[in-house]
C-alpha cells in the first residue's frame, strides 16, 4: 500500500493500477475471501516464503477457503489484467508463489485431506503440505509417493513431478495422481483426469504449474507396513569416492522398493555424534525400503557397508516419521539456491568431480545430492505425462544453503560454477522443482521438458492463451 492508503497492483500488460479505498471495498465485495494488503498486521508473514533470499511485495494476498474463492480471485485478476501468482506450500526455491506487485491466490488455508481407506483413494486440497497427506494416510496404513521433507507443498511437488522415498517402488507423485480439480484462466472450475480433458491432465502432471489453479488433487495411495527400514550411514569424505563406486555397483541390482539418495554434505552438528566428526564433511547414503518389514533390514544392509561408516543412524520407524527426518535441515528463512542435472551414468571422473566440489563448498550446510532413479519411475509410460527425463537413472541436485546475506553472491556463484563443472556428465534436462532463481527461468524452461515441450506449449495456448498464470517455468 502506498503511504496514501492506496493499493498498487501491477498490470500484466505493463504499468500499475492504484486502488483507492473505494476500489478496495469493491474488490472485497467481489472476491469474498479474506484479503491481506500492505499495512495489515500479517502482511509480512503472509508474503514470506520458505527461501529467505526471496523478498517480494505483492499488492494483494487472497487467502482462499474454497474453490469458489479461487474462481472469484481468478476472474477479478483476469478482468482487470492484474499479475497473478498461486501459493501452495510456498517452498518453490525461486519463490514463484509470490508475484511482485501482483495478486497472490493463497491456498495455505486449504489443507484438508480425505482418505477412502477401502479404495486407497485420497483427495487433498491444494494447500496441503506433505505432512498433512502423510498423517491422513498413515492412519489407514497407506502412503502416497511424495517428497522427502514434510513441510513442503503437495501442489508444487505434483505439478513438477515428485521424487521421494516411494518413487522407485511406486513411481513419481504424478504417476499416482488420478485426477484434479482446476480453475482455468476463463474462471471455469472443472475436474480433469485421463478421460476428461486428458490434454490438460497430461500437462498438469509435471508440466510446471502454469495452466490454472488446482484446488484439489486425487491420488492412489499404497499399503505401507507399520514400520519401514531407513538407512542412514555416514561415511568420512575421505571414503566418499570408494563408497560411491561401491554404490554404483550395487544400484543395477537394487530392489525397486529401495529408494536411495546419497548426499555429500556435513555430519550433523549434534552432541549425540562423536565430537571428532561433528559438522565435518561427510557422505550420507540414505535409503528407504518400502516393501515387507521383515525384508527391510537385509535390503538396506548394502548401503550401510559401502565403506566403514563413521556413524550409522539407520532406523526402523513408521513411514510418517521417516518423512520428517530431514525437516530440521531446511528451516524457513535460511537462504537457498538449488540447480540440478540428470546423469546417464556415474563415471569415475563424475564421482571424483562431485567429491572435489563437495570439499570446496563455501557453506557447510550445502550438499550435492545424488538421487538414484530407475525402478517404477523409468517403467511408467514416458508419454503419459508432461514430465520428461524419466529414463535418466540418476539426478544430481546442487543444494546451496547458507545463513548470512553477505554470503549470497559467493554461494550463488559457487553453485553456478559447480553446475557448469558437472555439465559435461549431464544426460540433458533439469528438474523443474529444483529450479534456481528467476534468473535461471529461461534455462530451466528450455531444458525441463525435452521432447514434451512442444505439446505442452500447445496445451498452454489452449487453456491460458494470455498467460495469466506464469507458473514455475515459461511456456511461451
Ligand atoms: C526443503 C525442500 C525439499 C524438497 N524435497 C523434494 C523432494 O523430495 N522431491 C521432489 O520432487 N521435490 C522436492 N522439493 C521441491 C518441491 O517439490 C518444490 O519446491 C515445490 O515447488 C514445492 O511446492 P509448494 O507447493 O510448497 O510450492 P509453492 O512455492 O507454493 O508453489 C510452487 C509452484 O507451483 C505453483 N502452484 C502452487 N500451488 C498451485 C496450485 N494449486 N495450482 C497451480 N499452481 C500452483 C506456484 O505458483 C509455484 O509456481 C523440495 C523442496 C524443498 C524446499
């Protein structure tokens, strides 16, 4: 709000509108949902997202409580040519949930999850976090394949793809998404699935969030044992090259129900850990076995013996708790910049380069994460969704995480340097959901969708020809 009590809203065609007190009353009357504006007590909390690097000032935040609220907000924005963004869980690294100067359609109050225990059918409102989904399904001995940090949003995850601890066993989140309700740019509310508007459903599944506002998702959940085995050996960085070579040998025969993530990181700065290794550079090999509990300890054993671990924090725990094991490592407000590559193989040179880069990290909080893909991710029909690069057996995400604003430039530059050094090992593609900052958007848009991009652009033109929804990536 300007000092004059007026609200400034950016127009998509350029320039801005200034809403007088009378205009603001009219807007409240039209939209119906709670409207948060500059000057309101909770404006600063409502405009913040997870990444502390992002400091955007939207003109208006519409806190929706229903699909009808979303329809009103979409119509209001379209008719007045205002810039729009959509907020799910607020964990997009580039802060795409918030439109500078625009209208934020905020779904954070729409977190309900309903589970049909008989069919395993799960309906999640689009503001739900993974914790909401996991807790609701856990009660029934079920789980939906999702990501590995429970504070992140279901919406962004699903619209970008969705890798996690159940992915090798049951596929990506989108492979388990069976329908969605969406408000399109024309203000129409509709249900989409493989039979109804299949082109739109295809594009929603991994196509990068620029086709409309999804108000709810429907998923197929899977039975999960009361406890699962989770591997968490920590190896010294000096043993990382050898351990990763041994991991490379193990991967081709690994069971699909074992999902694996190796992180070149730092040992926990935790009094429970031997003081000599606390906070020191280290390799974690994380793995979750989602098959029968009595097979699990044996299934994760190869991950615990890739070298001599310095510590082994492996546990048997309910899946809902496994989903929270990494939560504390990604607090709100820390500074984050992430970029990914897919790899076709793990050569000696690639391993050595990754470990060398891990030793040079400017921040001990940063990591190089190697996601082992394959299994049901690769088995699914590659053309059944907009998601691309399904056949890549590995993904590397460079996660730069740090606290001090004075270190922004150094960490961002280092991430780009590391990404460029690793580019020669890339099999092509980048993951939409580990998407850098706005400055990386063009590159991400070009690389994320491979041969699906052309079809995706056509679907975008059909349902949002005026680009009301800018989404995570550009489909122009
Ligand atoms: C700590 C952390 C851990 C992560 N772990 C994983 C992981 O294990 N696996 C994985 O695959 N990814 C992972 N991610 C990536 C994560 O899935 C993405 O950052 C995702 O965008 C987060 O979704 P969100 O709803 O919280 O984000 P938001 O920032 O709210 O939204 C993300 C994008 O989707 C749009 N959007 C949000 N809701 C809607 C909606 N209802 N309709 C239309 N558009 C919408 C937004 O405008 C924005 O462009 C992780 C991210 C973080 C920060």
